[in-house]
């Protein structure tokens, strides 16, 4: 089935879009990017979910192409049975090698069974693997900043220490979003300097850019900035 899927992906190739993606995703070798637009991948994923032979593609890891990884993430995101979905996430996640695939994998069934994903998030966030950690933090941000918020979750994330840029930026994204939703609970992490300097300043930058933060809050957050070297230029 993989050869069939690969042929279809090359049939949807947009070479200009491939060039654009290569600039956005520097951790993926240029020759591994076919250049299929995201809406096309989502549509294709939807047509494949009912195939009885789909497991032959899902289990043939690692994939050669970035676009195959993207397709895989979209297929998993639409699986309706929790146990099957989680099995596929656990099988695939160790092979995720870029921020885009990591961030675009968002299983819909997780929303219905939030408590059931917590043990997995705890294991992934302590794994030390860049995209396992990033995925776990992303799931905490997506599912546990509203009614199911618990102060233990930002505490867990604040304890993550990594030199990996894509982990640091996800932590910043998490805390900036948390400021918009749980301002009083998470503000002390900045006031007390609980994050490393790069993540601390990026959190403030993202929060100040947010429309969900009040002008008064933004003014105060700006006073909490720390002096540091220039941040690396990135798409995130």
C-alpha cells in the first residue's frame, strides 16, 4: 500500500510549495519533502481511513517522506476508537522528526477521554525525546487549560529542561496560552524566573502578541523581560 500512497502523493505534488516547506522545516532533508498541500493531505487521509489494508502503511515505519508522515498524522487524528488511536500514536510518535508533523497530529478522540491520556503525557514529557516532549506539552495546552486545568500541569512543564529549540518554543507557547486562560495561576512562573531566559522572554513575546491578553497585563509582562542574547530566527 505504501507504494500506492507514494504514487498518489507525487501526483499531488506542488513544487513551489515544496520549496516553501523546505525553508520552514529545516530538520527534514530537502529531498524528503514532496510538496503536497495540507488540505489535500487531509482529504486524502479521510479517503484512506476505511481501508482494510491501511495498517500496512501505518506500521511501515519510518516513512521515507515528510508528506507520508503528515498523512500518517492526519489519519491517526481521525481514528474514533481511543485504544486503537493511542496504540497508533505510541507506535508513530518515536518516528516524528519535525515540528509540523508533531503539531498537526491532534487526535479528536483525546478530547472525549482527557483523563485517559494523562499517564501517556507524563511518560512522553519525561522521555527526553524532542518531539515526544513537544507533543505532550502541546496536548497539555490543547486539553488542560480550561475546565480540566490543574496547577500541577504547568509545574510539570516548568520542570522540563532542554537545549532543543523546538522544546523551548513549545514551552513558551504553552505558558503564553496559559497566561490568556489561567493568568493568576501561571504569572508567578515569570515573576519568580522559573523558566530559562530564552523561554521566559519568548513566552512574554508571544503573550504580548496575543489578542487574549489585556493591555494592562501586556504592560506588566513587558517589565518582566530579562536581558539575554538574541533569539534564533525561526518560523515558530
